[in-house]
């Protein structure tokens, strides 16, 4: 799961993409001293990587975000440090990309650097969300993001959840749908993510890598 140098996370709003990206970076930092995470979600004002900045930096992770993050400025300026990361090959990097085709345009700016590197592009799916609750909608969202980013999705992530009420049954139901998409688009399932209580033996028996999540991103009303 942690073999690639560049790890890009995309997904529709409500997929839990940012929570997955943050947890992935934290787990990655346990194995690799030099870990960075880049907040490229320039569309959604909530659920930002920088919301977990303290947790990330306390674990030695280099956090890079647009200068407008957590402000009311509408036009972001992508920091120069992002270019530096393509030169610092000793770093493992996680990118949290915007939650739709518009958000994916930000990563297209770095397409040439990405394709020359060792990378994985994960599409995070929550089948309990209305825009990704059937195969056709999931495929359409994947195609829109690919076209906007100029890059192909290389791996799917099953992050099916109903927040705190998620059960293993929910994840298993989501897995059946995501397996269908995986077969139809020939995109492998990279891993399954979820809170500890939902990742029980029935999920483990599926034989896919598991990313156990801890809550780091607060909801806007919390």
C-alpha cells in the first residue's frame, strides 16, 4: 500500500477522501521518515487537510497548502514547495485533490512531473453518497476526473461509510459495487478503509489491504 513515492487521492464530495488521505499520510510516516502531504483541494472550504495540521506536523509530516487555506480568499496561490517535492526524491508524498472534475484541474498543472515519477492515483468511493451510489455514476465521476486531471485513475478505494453508524455490512455492500466497477474499468481495488469497529473479520477475509481510520477531520458543525 505504501510502495509508491507519489500518492494522489481524488474522490467526490462526501467520499471521505481527505480523512483517508490524512490517515494514509500518518501511517506512511510510521514507515518513512520523510513524508509530506499537499492540500490541493482548492474547491471545498470544509474537510481540509490543514484541519489536521497539528496532528500531521506532530508526526513529523511536512504539510503544504495553498496560502488561502482556512481563509475567505477566493483565489488560491499554489505554493512553490509543491515543485520542490518533485525534486526531493527522498520524500514520500500524499496529495489531497479536489472532490470533483473542477478540483482535479489543480493536479493537472503537475501532470508532466507526476507521469515521470513513481505514482498512484486513488479514487476514493463512498457508495452511500447519492452521486456514487451505483456503477454508472461512479464510472462517470472517474471519467470526469480523469479528463480534468489529464491522468488515469490507477486504483480504487472502498471507503463506504455512514459516519459513526457504519457497519461491516455497509462496507461489504459497497465492496460488491466497487468490484463491479473495478472489473468493468480494469482498475484494481487498492485497499479498504474504515473505522476499527467496522473492519471486522468479514472485511479482513476479503483479502485486501486495510487502512484503519482515526478521526482527524472535524465536521463543520462540530
